[in-house]
C-alpha cells in the first residue's frame, strides 16, 4: 500500500513531467449540454479520438435537433474506430431526446444556478449518463471537484498506487482522489491519467519503459525488469 507521501511524490512527478513534456491542453469550455455529449465521446478513448468525433458531430449535422431525429446508424460513423460505437450513438440520441422532451430546447445552462451536487444529481438521471460523464461535466462546466474515471483509468490509478487494489466502491474512489488532487489541478490530472492510460498503461503488456510515471510507479518498480520495460511496437496510436 502506497503511503500518502509516496502518492504525493508520484503526483508531483506526474505534474512536472507532463508540464515539461508538453503544453498543458485545457479542454474547450463548453455549455453543459455540449460538455455532456463530449463526455460520451471521451469515455474510454484518447483526447484526439474524442475531439475528432465531437467535431464530426458538430460539423456533420445542422444542429442538435438534426442529431436527435437521426437514425442511430447515421451517427455510428461518427464513432467509427471507437469501442461501443453503436452504444455511443444511441446514448447521444437518447440524451438529446430526453433533454428536448423535458425542456423543449437544447439548453441545460439552468443547471449552473443549482448547486453542483444538485446539478450532478439531475445529470445522473439521464439514461445516457455514466459516472464518467457526470464527473466530466462537473469538472469542466459546473466548476465542481470531480475526477472522471472510466474502467481503464481506474486500472491505471490502481497500478499507480493512488487507489488501493481492494477499493472498488466508486464513491470511496472519488473521495480518495478528490482528497489527493487539488481542485485546481483536477482537469490537468484527468488529461495526464487519460494519456497514460491510452498511450502506455494498456491492460496487457503496459509500456512502462516509455511511461512518464515509470520512476515512481510501484507497479513498474515491482515488475521484473523485462516485463517493466516491455515496449509494444505493434500498437497503432489512436487518431
Ligand atoms: S509505469 Fe507502467 S504500470 Fe505504471 S502507470 Fe505507467 S504503464 Fe502503467
């Protein structure tokens, strides 16, 4: 079990390595409705793939209403190459339909006036909602503190020792991460975690030798040298 000091040291190392490696990329500020849809695009994939899908949605259709009345198969092309493309398309259509039925518009900015907790609760009632999407909107549009976490990202935070292996309760995981990571660094942590998960910390044969967390990651440190330095060259980086 990693100590709090070890966790903080690892986080410091991640933040400084990320800063040195690239310009921090802030997520595009979006209204609540669009951020929710972006969250559906972003769950389980890289930023590049999500950006591409979201841009295709916005540019390929006249407006949100056209997407709402589109057949799911027309939207599936938008998510081509992503896991669960059909399900994502269904979620986008069902979300827009639910919003339209309840507000006769495509505007959820009224949620900004509610407290973050109340707004998150309302968002979680949409059929298309997942904990990842709700946390994404809370973090990026509602000014709250939440760390979006899909299953692959959860695997990474456990390998990093930020969350103990035996902790599976989503609320306990959120609470622990919110305690460890300051609110102001939440979006940056999300980008770092997503990048590590998508580019290095694959389920099989994680590419520890290239990972920016390697020097402090307890999993990399405890793995046999040959396993810890596995480099998988056959993986094509997602768009
Ligand atoms: S060092 Fe290896 S195990 Fe640790 S986060 Fe990176 S890829 Fe995953």
